[in-house]
């Protein structure tokens, strides 16, 4: 144990990565969220990533029951939750065992010694106690009897059972970390006051334990160092911390308000997409109609019905759910109705890794339907920009009369980050193709000349009664047609309609270098990892490496090929075995697309990326 | 302000598409009955929406000059639910068959009935797959020889009525495919009923299952083999209107008025509006006589009424009028 201290000024750091780990019932998500929110209020940039088991309450002390929450805070722009840890807080042996590998050598681990019982060590499959056997010699270990200290702090608070007392030890840990990083406890105490309004003794207990942890760290000379992280330089404005799934839901709310349409959600619970449903059901005050259906198929079909009847219609799901929705998505494409399908990707195939992240549904989104059935495919890249891409998905669906699949993933959906709040007043206009009156010779498949969007005649409108359906339609009248030429014509029109969306989306831009030796290409939720790796290389002097990140997958931005031509080598990085690269190879000849892939249910590691990119420019 | 509904005739509801069912199919009777029923309902043509799945029956929307969608197999209930929840002012009709609703769409069918959205469902039951040319369906009888059961069907059938009542159906009616007048009447009643109305039509398939209901629906035997139920009226049937139903223990029993001292006063009086479905279930199961007409019509709160009440309540108590109110509320902070 290191007992040298420390009356010196806090050390100033640019950024730190902290991970809180414990049993899935230990309140690690709450602890992590409190720490990240407090840091954001302080003005740091942050990124967070929760990591929890799919069991709601896995057996106590087990290795697979470990729940974690990682937060990356900085005075500089933060784009990922970080790789290697500066501080690990382990509430039990299992948490220590499963997370120690991520802690940087020489850095700090705080452990609750009370939890290192023989039984818990066995459950964590330790043959000897790591606190005693020297296996932690490479780290600064802070041993704290947190459970006993928590009990001690609460001994005079009446009306608490033993379980509630033990459960508040996470606040002791949080109090210690607040002191270490020079954070005030005010925000969290405010939080207790609001959250437990009707339970004054719970407020009292939590506040007491939080302060006890804080003072413990301050007064006892057990803490090797105290750090401070100054506020980050961020664009001026009003911010809040937002989770990707919430941002997605809010983008849809904004689109509904801007377009003047009512929002309809048809959905079925599935990890990790369900939080979008949870969020939207709250907003009946905006007239949101959120319908929890009997299955994934009814989720999308109810949305198709609502779209036919004139609502902005959404369905949300994850990989296996998208598979179930495939046929209905084909129908929406065939009858050319606006529809937003949100797929929060998780590890696949089949049930796969429901609580882990992956980018392996790209080809499913592109092609996972019978016949030739193109749809617009977009991908959000950070928790905050889920807002923008949900909004854009709705806008494109309404303006082009087509389904749009928006891909996010478990990593950005559950991660949170500061979001500069967007007022709907400043969002781009959303047009629609609704018609109110029939012109002479009106037909339901009459199209806008520029976009090829068909007009949207909504039930209840006199004189526009018409029938649509999954059978092929005559190009003029919209009646059922088996005429061979007509089928080919309609197949081309449907493809061309999606292709023309190119005229309405922004061109792609490179970062760090306009031209050079290597272009790093990514899409979707890997923006943060790729950006920080290329930035680090740029800071190290590799000015010949550019980076570009795709949000528009189908269609691709118009200038894609021109950009590719400006680099000698291109590497496409994805959390799958190479799906986007297949699409690029289909579109663009004459490029040697290299690949960097990872299929472990985890984000890219910074070091792996750096090593790979350096290799390519050597 | 409500604008007056035009006076329509069946022609207003007839589309310009050529009807392509087999000659002699009961589907023609259903189509014409609907086209005649709609002018009696007092709904505007532009407010009527037909949603179908896949199968012979599901061509129906193309022949109606209203809004319509011929969707995908089994999924009409989901689509129709979305239409109605998006715009509760519409008159929404699901057109489906025995396979479409109870095989591939079985899950949607039961949940639709459970929720009680105010829409109507007409099930064309012909105990066979017609469009795919003659395989057994979930209502085909055990032993029935079809293209996919050449030695006889081994899968016991659903009774649509029993399934529906088990799934909390509030309105269930049954009608023979060759009785247009009664059918028209039932369509009008279904539209009037607030909640999900299910009408099972015993529809003869002339090609693949000809005569499947003849023993009940043939003109010559109809009066003796069917009891047409009317709410508040005694359960009487027969050519001479001298037969009726009484309860004997836990079973319905056929009696003859004038025999063994039975008078009309002894007969059961049909109460379609009763919440307890026990007697309705017995009527649904009866095979001599088979029950037609409105078997159950229990008034209950609809899903959209519940949703509407909740929405009004939340709106009245919420401080959020615009999304900006939400976005800027709570834990925000300034970067200067």
C-alpha cells in the first residue's frame, strides 16, 4: 500500500479513463452516470460506455455477472469512451479479475477489501488472494473496507435495513473518486433530492455515504494523487448529456414537429433498441402514438398502416427483428410509402451477442429482402448525432416516398456524450408529397420529376380513393400489371428514385489530409475510435493520413470516387468481416481496398488501429 | 363541422377493375353484399379503407372503389391497426381467409381481437387454400383429401368462432356465403358496432372444396339446419319455425314446440350483449343446427378510446408543448 501523500497542487491532466465495475446489482451504471454527468456540468467533454451482462441479476460474485461503466472525460475533445484505464474501481474480486487487463501499468485500482472473502475469491476463480499474492505489484492499489465504512457511516441513520446499507457502498466509491478528480458532490446530492423525494431517509443515507467517501479520500492519506481536468474547449451553446437511443427518439420528435405530421411508432421489445420505445411512449403530450405490437412483424406492419393513413411512421428493432421485418419492408418499398426503420445493431448472427456491439447488419439492411428492393440506408456515428440522422431519415423518407433504414449500434445507442441542443426552429425544412385534390387523369403513381417520389394520397381525402399493394403496378395507372416491360421499367424507377437521393445529401469530406498516402475509411458507430487514432497519428507527424467517415451508405455521396482517387492506399475499417468494403468494391473499380476488421462484440482498440495504419505508411 | 354524407349506391363502390374470381364463387356474393351495405352505413366513401392479406379473398380491395391495400400474407391486422390508430375517423375493414388469418397470420388475429380496436374483419372461410390450388388449411377437417393431404388430413381444425371468443372477441357473427340479404345486414351491424367485429362467412370454393358447407347452407335444408340468431329473440328455427334451443344441464338441446309440453316460452332468448361468453361459446360449437347471425356483440371500451383518454390526460398535465420545451428542460449546462 502506498501511503505517500500529497499536499501538493492537483496534477493537471488532459483526459482520463475511469471504469467502475461490480456485481450487476451493485449500482455501477448509476455510479458511472453520476460521475460523467457531474463532469459534463463541470465543462469536460465526455464519452461513456456501459457494459453489462444480459442477465438482469446474474449470480452474485460470478465472473459473468460483472457490470461495468466506463467514462472518458477530458479538457480536450473526447471522441470515444477510451481504451486503457487510468483508474479502475472494483467492488469485488470478479470485477477485478475481468477488468484488470485494461488498466495501464502503474495506474490506480481501488478495491473494496470487504468483498474479498474466500467465497467471492472462489467465485472469481482466484486461487490466491490477489491483494496478498503480489499479482498487483505493477499497480497502485488502494484498499478500502468500503462495506464496513459504509455501515459505520450509516449506523445512526434509522429505518434502513441491512440490504439498503450495503447497497449504498457504491456512493462511497463515488465520493472517493469525486475527491480524486476535484469534482463537487453537489450535482449528485441534487439528484438524490429529486429522485428520492418521498424517501427522506434514503436521501440522508446516500448523501452521508457519498460525503463519507469524499472525506475519507481527503483526510486519510491513502490516495496517491489528486488530479484535475480543466473544462474542454467546446462550441458555445446549451448542452445536455444524451444517450444515443434518446437522441434517436428526439430526432424523430423533432422531425414530426417540423413536418407537421403525427408520429407513429410500431415496435416490439428487443435489446438494445427498446430504449427508443421507452422514450417515445413518454411523449403523448406531443401526440406520439407508440404501439407495442405482438411481434416484430406487427411492429412494422402497423407502421406501414399508419404511413398509409398519413403519419410519420417509424419502426425500431435490432438485427434479428430486422430479419423478421424483411417482407413487410419490401411491401413498403413496393407501395412507395415513407417509413423509417431503425436498426440498433448488436452482435450477430441469430441471437448472437445481444448486449454487445457490431456492424454486421449492413448487408442485411442493403439487401435483406426478396426481389430487387432498394431502400435508403443511413448510419449514425456518435450518441449525439443519432439525433441528426434520425431527423434526416425521416426527412428523406417523407421527401422521397421510400423506406429508410437507419443503422445505429449498441455502442453509440447506450453510450452518452454532450449534445449541443438543437432547436427545431433551426433544423432544415421537411417537405412532403401529400396531395389534397385530384387533377384530371390523376394516378396514385404520378411522380415528382426531380425526385421520382410518387404522390401521397391519404385516406379521408375525397376523390383520391385508390388501391395499392405488393403486386407489381402499372407505371401509369397503378393497377396490377404483369406486363414484362412494365415490370422492368418499375424495377429501374425504384432503383433510380433511391439513386437520385445523391442530389439531396452532402458530399463526403476528408479530415486531417485532403490527399496523401493513406485514407482511413469508416462508417457508423466507429467514428470516435477511428477519428482519435488518426488524430493521434496526425499529432505525431503523420500528415499523409486522411480520414473519412460515411453516414450515407445507400446511395453513397456523389464525390466518393473522386475522394478515393486522391489517396494511394485506402483501408476500410469495420466491426464485421468486411461488408462496407464489399459495397465499395461493387461500386468502384481500380482501387485496392484494404480491410481492417474486428468481430468480437467490442469497439476498435486504439493501439491496434495505430499499429495497422503505421504499417501501411511505412 | 360534419359535412352531410352523400347518397351512394352500390355503383359508387364498384371499381373499374375486372373481377377475377372463378365463376360461381361465393366471393362475388360477398363483394356485392358489401357494395350494397356501404351506402346504408352512412360513411363517406373517402373514409373507407379495405386492407387485405394474401389469398383469393384478398383480391377484394381492388374491386372496391375506396382506399385499399392488398398487403402481404397474414399481416392485414397489423396494417389495419396502424391505419385506424393513425386516423380513428376512418372505417377500416380487414379482408382475410382461413389460412391468411389463422395460419400465417394467427398471432396477429388473436392480438387484434384482444385489443378491441374499432374495425371490422371479414373472414372468408372455405376450409382450403384456394390461390395456391388446394392444400388443407387450419379449418380443413380431419380426413379431408387435398393436394397436400392425398391420404386425408391428419391435423385437427380450428373453429374460428371458438378461437375468436377465446381471444376475447367482442363481436362475432357467422353467415352462409349464399345469403346476401342477411350478409348485407350483418356488414351494416358490424360497422355500427364499436370495437373489433369479426364476421365468418361460410364460403364455398367451387374448384377445390366444392360443397363444403352445402349440408348447412343449401336452400333446401337451410331453414332446418341453421338457426339465425337475433338479439332479444327466442332461439327458434326450422321450416315450420317449430324447433328451438333449450339448456339441458351444460348442453344446448334441440326441442320441438308442441312436443312433450314444450312451448315457445321454454326456449332460450338470445342475449348477444352478455359479457359472459359461455353461452356464445356453446352456440359457436353447435353443429345441429349451426348458429348464424350475430352470436356475440358485447359493448366494451376500445383501444383507441383508452389511448385517447390517456393522451388527453397527459397533454393536460404536461409542461411540454413543443419539442424545445423538452430538449431544454432538466439538466442542461452552458458552454461559454
